[in-house]
């Protein structure tokens, strides 16, 4: 099966794609390479903006996975304009031309952040996705556009993922467990911004499994699925990361507990993904930390801006004041 992964050079794509190759799939990646190229050599690269693809470019693909866009709140707050273009319009456009090109399935990278701020509720996919910040709004818009396209010949699967963490060859240190890991190793301190806030955490290995389950699901399956390894309070995540590092590294790690107001707070039910996709997470915070420890020598230049999406994005945007979207495509060439 031939699959196109849009945004496949990112953090998640660089873990997912080697697994897809191992299963015998032929993989092409279309990407702007904002964070470099860490993909295996057998992947065919299309160095383009999604908006520069045509229906002809998509002929011959059976499935398309959308992993592109501005992948966190700080990037979306920094450039709401680019957020709505890349996160809402790009999946709408790609899904639309995919269907016209007779692609069979579109898998969309959504986020649990669409749930906003909910206290003491375990949210399933039927719960209204209501939030008031640009990243969450655009991710819902992209999802709605994609879901409208589904029919008997075109399956659409949206994976609402928790915060992904763990090692990737294209590393990010701006994701909760990864950030705590970094400051514990570098400063022997973990800052917990608000211990009572809930977050679904998703090990990157479990995230990759969810995409594999989605592309291998029966053709008549479409739908929205919550995907997480587990729900934790941020305070508990801090304790688990600290304990794992103290045990491994043998030094004491301090916890700095703050009470900063957060606009995201949610925990999700993943039963639908278990029942329909046979998604069964295998990881937890402890095993994510073990995975980070195993690979830590590959990213212990902790302050390298490329590990921080907002910093890397600002650096690209700084190169191109006049027309950020197009110029960023050029700047990343
Ligand atoms: N990482 C997480 O915790 C998380 C959680 C929930 C959802 N998601 C979603 O999953 C997806 C993947 O996340 P990630 O962490 O791998 O992201 P990432 O930021 O590491 O990678 C995104 C990639 O998309 C590319 N890209 C962006 N816009 C493009 C365009 N218009 N055309 C071509 N390429 C483009 C970038 O160059 C980059 O390589 C994103 O859509 C994100 O919103 C991520």
C-alpha cells in the first residue's frame, strides 16, 4: 500500500514512518522541513507546502495521513493567522483533493485540546468540543472539514491525541513529560505549573500504534477517536518523572509547585478506540521516562532551539517578515 504522510518529517512522523516501512508500506512524505529531515533514506521526499499539491500529485495513494500544521498552543498564539491557515484550511484542502483523487482513507491528527477546560468529567468523543483558544479551534475546524468528506468510498479517521511524549529522532522538548525530563536532568528541578490540572498523556510509541490501527482498520470504519496512554494530573506526572530519574540517575530532583491558571484541563475516555480500532496503549509515564533515558545522549544539547517549536518557528518567521507562510516555505528549503 502506498501512503502519503503530510507533515511526516515532524516529531511523530519520525517515529511512525520507520514502523510503517517495517510493515511493508511504501511511504512518501510531503513536508516543509521546518525542523530538518530525520527520516529514513528510503522515504521519498516531496519538499512542498500542502497547498501546492494538486489532485494529480495524489493519484496512486491509497491513504493519506495528515500530521502537519502548527502543532502547539504557543505557535498558534504567536501567529493565529498561520494557525488557521495551516491547522484548519490545510487539512480541509488536503482531504478535499484526496477524495477527488480517489484516495480511500484520510487519517487526521487531531488533539484532545479541543475539549478546553472541563472539571471532573471523563470525556468521550460525543462530548461537545468547545474551547476558546486558536490552536483548539483550528484543530476542531480541520476535523469537521475532514469528517464532512466521509462516505462509503472515502473513510475519515480523526485521532484526538493526548500530549505526546518520548524520544523521536526529530526531538521536541516542549511537551510536558519531555520538558520535565529536560529540567530534571539539566537543573535537577521539575516545575509543576499547576498540580491539579488533568492531561491525557500519550507515549509516542502508543501514538504510532494508534495510526497503524487506523490505517489497517476495515475500510468501512470512519470516526473520531480519543487516543491516550493514560490520564494524569500534572502534579502526578511531576512525581512520576522525578521518581524515575532519581532512581536512574541517583541524584535528587526538586519539585517546584506553582499555581498558574491553565486554560486546558481534561481527561478522556479511550474506550471507543479500544473497541473499534483495537488500540491498546502499552505505555505510561514511567516507561516514557525510560525511553527518554535510553536515548538522552542524542538530545542532551538541551537548549538547541530546534527542540522547541515556538523558538524554531520564530527563527523561521524572523527570516521572512513580508509574507510569512510562503517565505517560511522558502526559508526551510
Ligand atoms: N505532539 C503532540 O503532543 C500532539 C498532540 C496532539 C495532536 N498533535 C498533532 O499531531 C500532528 C503532528 O505533531 P508533531 O508533534 O509531530 O508536529 P511537528 O511540529 O513536530 O511537525 C509538523 C511538521 O509539519 C510540517 N508542516 C507544517 N505545515 C506544513 C504544510 N503546510 N505543508 C507541508 N508541511 C508542513 C512541518 O515542517 C513539520 O515537519 C500535528 O498536526 C499536531 O497538531 C500533536
